[in-house]
C-alpha cells in the first residue's frame, strides 16, 4: 500500500491515538490484524504489513485481533485522501446500502460504472465495495456481541446479515468460532438470546461506545448544538446530548455522553425495533463528526498564515452533522435574517403543533416531548399564525413537497454543487442557506457559505469586512476542508468579541 511508511511506523511504535483507524497492522507471524493502538507487545517492523482499511487487511487473509478489537476503532476517515465518489460510496455503505442493494446500484448512485468503482476502491482502500461492506457488518455484529445484551438473532439482522446461517458462517470463517462462543467466553450466560430487546433495562437501553481520534474539542460541539437545540426535540447538558428520533414511524430517543479520558462517546439508544440500529449509530457518528481526522485536517490548514494561530487556540474542532436533513433545512430557512434563538423557538412551535408527542420511562429524557414532523406532515401544513413570515412558510412547504415526491434529496447521496443549485431554485432559499444545509446534512467537508457576515469579518483585518467574492477567492487555499474553517472562524470571532 502507498502510505507514509515512516510516519505510520512511528505512529505504530508510539501507539498514537491520532492514527487509530487511519491504517491497520497485519502481523504476518500470527495472521492477525490490529489497530495501531493495540496494547499487546509491538511486533517487529519486518513482521508487519500496513493496510489502508480493515477490509483490505481482511481481504489479505488476516483476522481481527480480539484484544484491540478493530471493530471499535473510529473507522477509516471517508474523506482522507479519497476521491469524492469513494467518499460518498463509503458513506452509503456505512448506512447499509449494500445490505439490500448490489454494487451496480451503488455505482449508479454515483454515476459511475461498477468496474470503475471497484478500481477506485482498490486504489484508495485496498478492498472491493463488497469486502468493505462485509467487514462493516462483521465489525458491527462483534461490537454488539461484546457491548450489549441483545439476542444473537437480533444482532444478526441489525448488522445487515440476511440469515442466521450466513451470520454464523462469516464468524466461523473470520474468527474460527461461532458467535455464541464469544458470549460463553465472556460469561454472559447461555440463555442470552431467548428474550427480546424489551427485557433490557429501561434506563440503559442499548449501550454502545464509539471511539474518536484526538484532538476533539467536545465542549465546542456541545456548545454549538446547545445554542441551536430545538426545545422538546433536543436537550444538551454540560457533557451530553439527547434527542428524539423516528425511523419508519418507530419512535425512540438516544443520549450521548462524552468520556474524554477514553476518547469515547457513550451512546444509549432507546427504540423498540433494532433493524435500523446501524443507521442510528451512523447518524450519531455524523452528528458528532466522529470519523474526522482532526490531526490531518489541522496539519493541512495550519500551513495557512491566517488560520495557524486560530488552530493553536482552537484545536480539535468538528463540523456538527444532523439527524435529519429535512429538519436542518427547516431550521436553516427559519434562521434567515433572525437570531439563532428566535429560529429555535419557531422550530419548536412547528414540532409541538405537527410533531407526535413522545414519552418514555427513561427518567433522564423528561425534556424530550416531541418527534420532529417529517416532510409528508409539513408538505401541506398550515404554518400561519406561528410568527413565521409568508415567504419562509412557502419555502418550507416547497422543500417538504419536493422531498415527499423524491424530487429533492438531502443526504450524502448527492453532490453539494447539484444540491445547492437545485435548492436555490426554490423561492425563498438563498445560496447561504443551501451551503449551510450542505455542510451539516450532506456532510460535505468543503461546503463554505462564503456570504456569511461573521465569516467575512473573522477572516478580515480587525474592524474590516471582506466582500463575499474576496472571501470565496481566499477560501480556495483551504480546500477541501473549508467546512472546518467555517467552524474555526465562527469560534474565533465569538472569542474575540467576548474579549472586548
């Protein structure tokens, strides 16, 4: 593989957590592949091979380490040196696209032939899309076995396996033992799997631990989310975030709490149907931008004279994602030309009037009272009398109708340029709004709302304001990480105002 061999070798020798998931180590003497942070004795350099992804290590014949558990790594950063098509394909695979569709359909989503997509995957990841998807399924299943009390049958289908037989066969081939042996070895009891998920503790739900690479300014991302939280739908505390969720009309909620000394996010999911569990986890990772490689991004951006001192002060910034692209779109439309808090109030009114009521026995979620309404519900909703100006009411209605008719898609399957162009054709939506949605809902690391007033001030000399055209020209040096610059400049400007 073409990696910076010396850099990655040093990271392996020092067990540098910043490189966790950026590459994997195949140990030729044992036939096992590990994370670079594996706690076992460090193998000799001549006995290891480095791989771009867990899937490529598995394709080379190595099996996962039971000690460092590669399934618990932050994963391969989707945008780290990859082409747009590979990055989007990885995001789709992460969402389980290949669980129900084939590589041809995946390639079709990206307007590329299946053979070309295969070549791109081999070049960037060292494995095929199918191998990447199978490793994803296997890793997720292993993680559920190790960390939850879910029955094996539920784990099988929650992980995307089509049958128990296939589930057992993959475990036998990879780990040389059936999945039930992992339960017995951990002393979790032979009766696990006979009860349904409802038997889980009402206070714990399904508990999963998600890793991230340092540096990570988790206080900053919680501050961002808290400032924009929708009352009744979201709630943010000093170290955690909660929100209601709904998938195919099955309502639930999750709470996520940071454990900074372990570089982890503890997630407790409360939902009665586990079929979409991986999708929920994927959304959580997106909300907190857990897959990002901050060290790599900041190394690139720090070459810029303007950004270098800001990065020293505000290291570990992430781009907050979202649970629902439609929800963010409604929020962004309402936020045009009014304060953030005023927009939160208006969004909360919509949720209370048109969203479903929500209640749960989890005592920690008393602040969560409503499920945000979907596009179908708002496509013909009467938003008059709620303090929303008419042109925004019309814009929200049009977005909802286009989504409901599959004419508008707000997720990672579309390219930002196409999304921005189509969205700006809707009356009442400008380019700033479309780019902001792309940044948070399309997970585009290069989305840059260059007309933003705060960005134009933050990037200028004190007391001055750049024109949108000048900021856009200046930002070309920051590609392909301009969305991270947005968060950085916003944070820098806020800090500078607080000093005055």
